[in-house]
C-alpha cells in the first residue's frame, strides 16, 4: 500500500508579504502550490484606512499580531479624531503594556460598542487562506509550519535587548538552526504564542532562521557548509539577518534593520562576522539589534561562500 503523502501548510509571515507553500511529499517542489499575498499587517491597515475614510469608529478584535502598517493605521485613525476600541489581546499589537495603549486614547473593552466597525487582527487568517486554496481545488493541509519574527516582551525589559538575549541563549545552548523552531514557543514570545493559539500544533520558527534553513537546501550552499562553512544573509523588508554556519550549526550572527543598511555596510558586517570581529555594541551603534557568537565552537572555518536570500 502506498504511504499517505505528508502535506504541510507553510506560511512565512513578513512585513510586506505572506508567502504560502502547500508542501506535498512526493511532488517536485516546483509543482507544489504557492501563494504570495499582502502581509496580514498590510491587510489590517487597509481595512482601518477604509473605516477612517468613512468616519467610523473601530473595534479591534481577534489576536495579537505584528505591527508596522497596522499600528500606523490605528494611530492615523486616532489622529483623525475617530474612536478606537480594542479587546485586550489585539490591543497588545499596539504595545504590550495595556496602560500605555490606554494613554494613546484607545479604550480597552471586552465587547464592541454599538456602531463600531469590527476589525479582526491576527498574523494568521486560516479561513481566508483555506477559502482561496479551495477555490483552486487545493484542499488545505491540516499540518502547519509558520515562520515569524518576535522581539518578545517582558515588563521592564527593552524588546531589542530581550531578542538579543534570546538569540544569544540559543547559541550558548548549541546553535543548531532548528533550535529556533518551536512546538511550544517561550512564554515571553507573545507573537509566537498568538500564532500557536490560532494554529494549535503548528511548528513555529523564527523568520531569519527559517530563511537560513531554506538556503541550506541549495546544493551549492550545502556543499559549502559541509566543508568550510558559509555566510548566509536573509534580507527582509524590515530586518536583515546574517549567520556564519557550518552544517546546521550557527557560529555567529547579526541582525539589523534593512532600511539602515547600504551595500557597503552589509559587506562590512559580513566580513567582520566572517572573522569573528563583529561585536554586539558595534551593531547597536549602527542602529541594529546586535550580534552574538557561539562560545563553544568558535570561528575556525573559512566561511568563504556568501549566500543571500530575501
């Protein structure tokens, strides 16, 4: 009897787009269904902008999600003199501290006021994705893998410092790329936790690490990391994530805001990462999130190949 094929709904939730793949074992990857759609935060922003144009109050329902365009649209709605109401969980999209959210003029309430336009927040809209797939005779898989970036949140701790501590802890505990994939995300990773609530049982992975793992499937990169290692850089709409990797082991990494990087600066970051000379404070001074190195394995390869994706 033929074995049942493995089918996975894989979603990369970015700042500009959400990239969706229906993986089916036994199928050439080129024949697997793929979708590139606007990111959830841009979709939510568009809905809020329409409510602003109509002069309607809005009520934010649903779940915590990534900010950017969505939070900018919320602030624009408030600046237009229009009311914003929100349930506690989606309100954390604006800021994890609900007292700060209230200070912006957003009213926190469990139920929508009469006349408010309800706008659902969340990084995953499984119903919309499923309906789209079924319109093309593709049955949605029941297994999920989601890539998403989460700064994390702990009261009184800077979010950039918390993310750096998270990345450094992963390197100190071994540094395998798959250490950034979770069935149970850390409790302080609130955005990952929200995705897990939306898709119970999903494998959730850091976006940058997921990109690195994908690049390692390239045969040229695979040969390089099996030998002297490689530098792998993922350039996203918002963040650039670079690692020195051999096998699946990360020896060092940096993370910066894409908008603050030039080609010259990227070249410098890569060279300093390759040589183990890049420091956390240096990246912070340049406006990035930081850098970290694996203390157990050291940079003893040449890392001559540089592979860039995004």
